[in-house]
C-alpha cells in the first residue's frame, strides 16, 4: 500500500509518539489522511507557548505552561531581527532596528518566510520604545501594524498591489487616540483604542472602516479605587467580540497582585456591531470552558479541553520586569512572568518560580514576551 493508505489507528499511534511541534507539523503536512488521523493529537497540543525575547540568538526560547519546560527552537531565519513578535496563528513578525526597520514574517517551525516592506520612519526612535511596544496582526492576505500612538498601517501580501505601508484611515477618533491592540477574525481587523475602549472594525479586503463600536458607559467600568484605571483587552473570535475590562495586575518586587479585583466581560455580535456591548458577567465569571491569553500585543481564546492543561474560565497574563542590583542601583536583567487570574472568584496565581524565571532571564528588557500558538495544520 502507499503511505497515504496506512490505517488511521496506526497513523494516530505514530502521531502520539511525536513530541516536537516541528515534527508534528511536518507529519500532518504529508497528506489529508495523515492530517485527519492525527487531529486528536494536534488538538491536545493546541496550547500556547510563550515566546521569550532572546536578542541576537539563533535559537529562540519557547516556554510551555503545561510542564514548565523551556524549548530552544533552532530559528536561523530570525538571525539579525532584534525584535520578534508572536501571534496566535503560528507566524511571528521579525523587525530589525539596525537594518533600516526591515520586516519579515517568519514561521518558527517550518522556516517559511514572507518579506514585507521596511517599516515607516514613524517606528524609529533612539531608545527603541516604539518598536518595543508596537502591535500587529495578520490575515491570509495582509498585515496591519501600529506604533500604538496614533493610527495603524497595512500592507497587502496577496495579491501584491503596492509593496508599501498605507494608513488605515479613520481608525482613531482623535489625535490622542491609541491603537493598543490589533486582532483579526473572519475577514475583519479589529483595532482597539484601549484608553477610550473604542473598537474600529476594518474590512480586511478594502481596509475601509466597516463599523465603530462605542465604549461601554463609564459607570459600567468605574474602578473601585480612585486612581486605578482598569485595562481593556479585545478578543476577536468567530461569531463574537469580547471586551475584557480588568484591574491592572501590578508588579511589586517581582510578584503580581490584583489591586481591587475588578473584572468585567462585554460581548458584541459580529452580525450586529451597531448594537454595541452587552454586559455578560454582572461582575463575576465570564468565558466558560475557555481561557484567554493576554500579552502586550493582544488577547485570544483557547479551549480548555481537559487534556491540554489549560484552566477553564481563566486569564493568563504574560509580562516582564527588570531586576535591580541593590548595590549599584542598576537594572541587571529582565524576568519574564505569567499570572493566572481565575475569573470565577477573581483570585490570582503567580507562575513566578520555575524554568520561566530560572532559564529565561535576559540582559536587557528589549521587548515583552508574547504568546505563540503553534499552528499544526
């Protein structure tokens, strides 16, 4: 028989013994029958990995929350890109601060790449704070980026109309607007102004503004403590948008704590964005058998299926802070941390100790860690 005619149970048994993401991705790419027979194994591996900054290294580090392991992934294609930003679709965006802001889409496990035009001069600054904090997302046909302050720019991948970055007009309502995150789903880019909690829906083909979702009334997201403004996270998933408003998880001496235990979830229907947000939490709970993963780029949902180690109705927040040498008063290295917020009782668990801290320290806080969802399809 041909390789594609192997019995499904045999193919499934082989897939269960494959431990490396890259090997499983190649295995599932052989033919449709192998991809179908290994679907269950791939679903169990659908757990986000944390891409940890490791500037000027050929190998890039990925941390797994399931077993607290750190994997060194050979990634020679990323050599020379001082900034690397992950995404929930299996691709990363590499940007070089020393080579004229050159940009490329890179896939860590397959080695595939797609060239992009160099980023515009508005992304350049002396201390690289703009690159450190920039946000992005991609569709099958385009990439959208933003320096956070101000609006966003897009570049088409297919078909190539113009190899340049063009502004997304109308995505900020004022000069003080900020694009704090970008999320793509089902043909639409969603741009969140986190300060105003206003969402702009942009058509992924024409890049015209399709709708603007006004923020929830201020009384619905009023902080419980004066001077403690909540943070906003946008989740774009099939059929719905979720706006998560929560108290900032603060850092104090390397540990996280929730200052006033505030959490709200608002929902909007893709088919009727004009109806705006509806409160689906009433102050408690929120997303059922799912978990949301948040970094400085965006938030996205992952199913908690009982076998992938993800806690249901929880939020995983990745961040970083510098450790200071008390003797000299200087920043010595960066620690990367993950905090888990249980949305049922609003308790916080700190995944502070372990390999993420011991093995993933960096000499300087060049950029934030970002969640990477292995694409095994």
